[in-house]
C-alpha cells in the first residue's frame, strides 16, 4: 500500500495516521511517496497531484483527501 503525499500537508499527516493504525492492526506494510520530491515519478504527480493525499492499494486508488478506516480494512482483507 502506498500513500501519496506532499511535504507540509496537514491533510496528508491526518491520512497517514489512519493508514498507520489500520496497517498496524492488519500487519500490513505501507509507504509514503512525496509526489513533489526530487526524483518522484512525474506520472504520479500528473495523475494524482491535485488530489493528494491519495491511498493506493495494489496500485489502485482507494481514497483521496480522507480514508475511511473500514473501507481500508476491507481493501486489505
């Protein structure tokens, strides 16, 4: 699972807290990718940059701006 973020984004920080909690209880790994960072994939920024934060599960968009913990649990099951 991947959370697309950008630096100094409070909404990104809030989403990461939800993702971290759900992933810890599910024993799932997750990572963040800053769409604005040097070396970041320009296609990710082009596709998702205006909707960050975005949660990707198996490369598919699950949520943007906010993620419902129950939706995330179902996606990970």
